[in-house]
C-alpha cells in the first residue's frame, strides 16, 4: 500500500520533480477533507465542508508558490491559510444571505415609487362590493346556479361550459388574478364579489400546499447543487484519489434525492391545486358533480374521443 504523503514533505517533492502542483493540491485537499478536526472544520457538516474545500481548491494550487520554508513548516502554513480562508468564505456567505435584507428598505421604496408611476397610466383596479359575502351565502348562490333550485338565482342555472369554467377557476385558484375574476364573472353572469371571495377562500386553503411545494423546490435545488459540487471535486481529484469512491457515493446520494424530488414536483401530490372534494365543499355541491364536469373536459381534450 502506497504511503500517504504528509503536507510537510510536499515542497521538497515538488522541487525534486516527484510531484506536480496539481498532485500536491490533491494531497492538500484529501488531507484536509479526511482530517477535519486537525484543521478546525468539525463545526461544518459534510456538505458545508465540501462546499468550503471547493472554494479553497484554486487557492491550494498557489500555496506552494507563496510558501517560505524559513518561516514555518508547510503543514502549519496550510493550517493558517485554511483559517484565513474560513473567514473569507464565512464573510462571503453572510454577505449573500444578508444582501436582500440590507437593501430591503431601499428596494421597497423604489418599488413604491415605481408603482406610483405605473398607476398614473394604469387602468383603475376593479371595484367589488364593499361587503364580503359569507361562505354560506356563496354556497347557496353556487348551489342555485348549478342545480337551478331557487327563483332567486340570476337565472335557472349555468350551462355546461359555464359550470366547467367556474370549476376550472377554483381548480386553478392559486393562480387566478383580477382579470380572470372579471372574465369568469362576466361569462357566468355572477357578481364579481362572489367570485372574488370564493377564490380568496380557496387560496387560503391552499397556503399549506404552496409551502410544501416551495420546500420541495428548495430541497431539489439543494440536492442538485451538492450533486454537481461533488462531481466537480471528483473531477478535480481524479480516479486515483483515495477519496474518489467516497465522493462518488455522496454524489449519487444527492443525485437520487434531486431526481426523486424533481419527479415528485411533476405529480399532483405536490401541485398547488384543490381536490375534487375541496371544490365540491366550497361550491356546496356534490363532489361527483365536480368530477362529472372535469371528466367532460378531459374527454373533450382526449384524442380517443374523436370519431373513428
């Protein structure tokens, strides 16, 4: 088994032509990675340590050029350099994290000024009824227009296209804006306040789903970052490195998380949409009715429904 090279002997090995600058940088990386306690890196997680060492990688190559053997051993020089790099890395991360916070007041002020300028030329915002409708009032209205049960409804009932439009509006409630509300209200001949209130109520019920999706996106992005980070380290170190297999396992672990979360984000499980039961409850109608109209829409879109 080949003896591991110590940091102190690296300058002599390079001067004798037995080691290249790149090979010496790999030795520094491996020694630092496998001995975190020696270099005061135990407070970092493995991912943080890898991120930090990737930040140090270009600097490792220049350490031998700047080293003066008359002042200290090379191992001590590497240790002191890493402590200095830690300060730079921490400061850089703190600046990135606080960048938005530091400029937030100025950004808000700029945003308000820009909004004022825009509003000078913008169309007036839609004015809805000052009185909010209650959930029971809304359910009664929608029950009437779906079933045509009451003479107080604006008309006997909505037609099929209008019912589908209303259900789709609730299905997409998280993304519905004032323009959509105006269009739906006009198409269905319903008070815009009723539409606006039920959309807002549905949005409130979807906040937890939105948070869940955001967390999944952050998890996916983090996993992809570390997947690429470890791949870069593997490339820098080469297959002959004693760390290559370990980095490969960690890289595959993060790749698996990334791909799995990415696939989950494409499913209904992490979508910010209400269930058929939620829509039925919100409208005060049987969920089977909601399912029926959604199936009609799917059948219309499906190529299999075309006449042969």
